[in-house]
């Protein structure tokens, strides 16, 4: 995973691997947005090691979203994506779809135990991804979005409005810039207080992502509020204790 090009930190990569291995639910791991395969390699290495079935990875590999690195350059990440999978020896554990998430969603029927959203970071794009695949989450599944602590509008708003504000979700938190929540439709309200406390801290970031890109003093203020959102590395045993009640 370290060798593959991409934007995940070590902390975030370790967290993704933990979720892939331990999300307490049966079903598929679905990745939206693969780029050159960094997170795909992490998820697939775990899936291969623990015989969890193929990771489904969807990306048109054309940087179509305005939030994409290289947007408008016409360059494809497909060859680098395949090279990353080959070097890591996981190409047979990845079911790659060179498509938009909305196209994959059209014929999708499989239950999902880990939904990893790292595609179009506009509000419309991130909201569409959660709306399209949420009906397929199984109780206990984990939803995670990348770049929640970034000034893109999509991930932070969807994390706040669709996950933290909803009693369908239970425990929630951040690890690095990954915001995650567990789908707990039967007992999610038990965590309402904790989700609201986190929501209050996340709410302070929203004025900065809704307006123009923060600069100068505004940027400093954004960074100050962002620093007050808990986003440390998770201890696997603590995280498991939080989510395993869903078994
Ligand atoms: C931030 S990158 C993904 C990074 C990757 N997860 C990693 O670990 O390096 C975002 C990717 O989302 C893809 N993308 C943009 N819009 C998409 C959509 N509607 N459906 C699927 N993928 C999309 C882009 O092509 C780009 O490769």
C-alpha cells in the first residue's frame, strides 16, 4: 500500500485495513474512487489474506470531477491503477469497474459491509454516492468518506448531514481525514449524544467549505477549528469494542 501512488496517510491506510478486516457484518467491500490504487491495494491485501472475497472498485479513471487531481488534463489513471494491483499481487482480488459510481449502482444488488467513498468530492457527487448505495448497507456495516477535514464541500457535509445527524448510524468518528460511521438502524439512537457532540465540532467547519476557498486569516481560523476535531489514530482494540455490539 505504501508503494502505490496516492494521497492516503499511513494512519488512514491502517484504519482502512482495520475496517476491511473487522467491520462486523457480512457482504462486499465497495470502493468508490480508486485513482492509482493506493486504497484499493490496502483493502484487497486484507481481503485476500482473510478470504473476504473480491473488493469492488469503481472509477472511470478519467478524473471527471472538478475536485479530482489532474481534472481536465485528459490523463487516465487506469494503467497506473493496474500496475499497483499487479505489484502488490492483488489483481485477482479486485473486481474493477471502469465506470461512474452511478452506473455501477444501476444494477447493484449485493449487500455491503464496508462502503468507502473517495470519488467525486463535490456535494452533489458525495451525496449521490451515499444515496445510491445506502439501501444496500447491512446492519453493522461501516461507511467511510475521505477528505472530511479538507475544504471540499462534499465529504464534510455528507458526513455531518447524512451520517452524524441520522439515528440509522451508531458509533462514528474520524481517523486522519477519514470520517466513518457504523450503520446501526436498530439501535443507532443510543449513540445520538456522541454523534451530536462530534457534529458540533464539524459544524464549525461548514462555513469555510460553503464559501470561497479560505485564505489568510480565514484559513488560519479554519485550521484552528479543524485541529479541535478529534482525528487521532485509532487503537484497534478500542475501535472493535465500539463497533462489535452489532454482532
Ligand atoms: C481522490 S481520488 C481516489 C484516491 C484513491 N482512493 C487513493 O487511495 O489514492 C478520486 C478518484 O475518484 C474518481 N471519480 C470521480 N468521480 C467519480 C464517480 N462519479 N464515480 C467513481 N469514481 C469517480 C476519479 O477518477 C479519481 O480517480
